[in-house]
C-alpha cells in the first residue's frame, strides 16, 4: 500500500512538472520568432529529446508549431486552431490592460464592449498587486468624449488587409464638401493622428498621393489587382497625412512664422496640429489650418509666442479686426470706467 501511494504521488508530481514545463516552453516560443532545440533545452534544463516530446504534446493540444532543420533551423509558434494562453510579465500585463481600457472609449466602432469583456477577463487573472495598479490607472483616467468620428472595425480591417496584401482598394468616398465618388487606389498606410484615422494611398487617376478619412470610406468588393508598392518611409507617410489633414483639408489653410525655435514649438503641439519647419535658430514655420478664422486665431494666440502670418490674407485681416475689439475692451475712459457695451467691445 505504501508503494502504491508513493507511485501515485510520483505520477502526480511528474504530471505537474510536465505541465509547468509545457507552460514555460509555450512562454519561450511566444517571446521570439524562432528557437533552436538546444536553446530551449538549455533554458528548460532538459534534453533536446524532452523538448521534442514536449513540442509534440503541444501540437496534440492544438498549437501549430513549425520546425525546420539546418544551421538556421528551429521551432516557430504559428497561428493554430487553439488560442495559446497569454503568458505575460507584469509590465506586459499592465500595458495590455491599459490598452484595452483605452480601446473601450476609443475611435473604432464596435470594439468598445469587446474590449471591456476582455479587460474584465484579464483583470480576474491578474495577481492582486497588478489588479491594484490597473484599477488605480482606471480610476485616475478619464477619456475625452467626442474626440473624433468613429470608424467601423470591419472597415479598418478591410483597409489594413489591402495594405498588407498589396492589392488595390476600391471604395465609395464622401469628400470634404459632401460630394460622393468612387475611388480606386493603391493603399500604402493607415495613420492615426489621435483624432481621426486616415488612409494614405497612391491614386493612379490623379497621379499623386492622396489622403482619405477612414470614417468616410466604404470598401467595395472584390478588391482590385495586386500592385508593386511605392517606396516611402513611414515618417514621410505621417508627414503627408498631417499636411493633408491640418492644412489643405481645412477651409482656411495657413502658413505662419512663429518667433520661437522649432524645438520649443514642437513641445507645445500635438502631432495633428500641423507640419513644423525650422526657419533659423529663433524661428519656425507652421503649416496648419482651421474651418474658422476665429478658431485659427485663438489657436495661434494660445501658443504664447509672437508670430507673422504668411497665408492666408483673410487671417491677417481678421487679426486686425480682433485686435481692435480687444483694444476697445481694454480701453478705459478718463473717468476710469470701461466704455459702454457695444459691438466694438465684444470678443469674437
């Protein structure tokens, strides 16, 4: 009887040890694309034969693990029929939780509820020390409602798929002035400015790069033929999108010389505010815009530095009018009282 109990205890311990080792093996396979059998054996403290056996166990459980031979060979975790458990360290777990929290109030339609469900499941699995960190971040954070138009998740996925597969995208589009058109483009990148999603694409009909708001895109099926992508660094892609969205897309595109260095101004501006170009040691030129002269003047005045308007002339005229209003509002009569209320004493 004693030997039977010992045997059962040994079997249970062996099974537990194997399970723990399988989780460690799965964690290693998730941490980088390819592992050699020798590297895995050294990390796990077992033989390469044990690694091969454990790989077969994971395959039986539904995980797709590819293997190649040769000097550059090894094991690679693929996208299998089963979803592997997420084995995250503390910082990774908190980062995922914060990302899900942000997605719940983000700009992609249809994933808010899904993100909340995933966050709830993740929170239940977190140890108490990490739950406290996540809850603290959640309690101290508030999302700004109405930051921008939301985009259907299926639309973003469809656009991203054409970028990945390098196939032309056909879609219905509603332009800035409300006009509808059918477009056929070579998609290059999806760019998120923190306010809206945009597609940067080469338009063969126009022979130039074009920027499209993703929330105004309605993809058509089927997609067009494959194409050879045009080379453009991601930094240039972002610059083109910002130029299109913060300048030419506005009713009043503007170019303003700011009387401060580009480094100083860059720290004041959100990425979507416009394109900034250095102009000497103590100046820079900002390409920006707005749908109203009043908002444009308020934005520039709020920077707290001197500036010179290069374009448009309407902005210079509005600033003169605004200056007269403010001057009248600040002027005192000889009796020390403000002038009577009137149109000249009111703000924009």
